[in-house]
């Protein structure tokens, strides 16, 4: 197992390794699988294999099994954060949503402004980002493939949230 970056609520954030990819892809959530097939039109295995050596690509493990894969791409004025979820994440959603506040603090260590771009039909990720204090800023539409995506932003200095002890994120 790679370097442990965060341990919270029974979840562990570690560097993404090749050994995480197959079990994760075999257990991909229907929403994430559909997003890769319809919106990105790329193989999830290929996409994840391409980021293995990225210093900001991570696996979220529960009992040693990957339940999410997340990362950040650094730009001059922001960091673009992304995440892909497994079927098993639904059983651990409350823990993951609460632990995600530490994940955002970790990412804010990379940059004050975090952005995320999400397929318009991936409502689970929209809810997660809103729970974490991201604000929708724009929507883009590609007439060629008739798909749209939402753009979100979260600035560290503007983020308004508590420790999540009383909030209960909802998964629809």
C-alpha cells in the first residue's frame, strides 16, 4: 500500500496503485460507469491507468478495498478535483461524505480555489459537491454529442461549513 495521506471514519486515502484498478472497475457504480461510457466515451480502465503515476491520484480504501478513486489536476489559478465511485460506496456514504471534508482540506493544501466539472446527469456527485460547499458556476453544452456538464467552484476562504457532526448528507 502506498503512502497514507488521510485516515478518517474507517476510510484511508492512499496513493493510487495499479493493484487498485481492477477491483475498482469490477465494482464501479452504475452512475460512474454510465458517465464514462456516455459522457467521456472512454474506457474507465484506460483512464485510471493513465493517472497511476500522477502524484495527485488517490484511492479511498475501506477494509483494504477501493471504494472511490479521486484526484486533482493543478493549474496556475486553481486545482481541478475529480472522483469516481464504486458500488460499495453506497454502504459507506455517510462516512465518506463526512470524511470528504478532510479530503477538501487536503486538496486546499494544493490550491485555495478548487473546481470540478461534472456530467449534468451525475446527480450523486452534484449532491456531494454541494454538501462540501462547492457552488455551481456554469453549465456547458456540447451540441455535437448533445451532452452538458456543470462547473463547480469552492474557495477555501469562502467555504462555509461545520465539522459535519449534525449534518446528514442525503443520497438519492
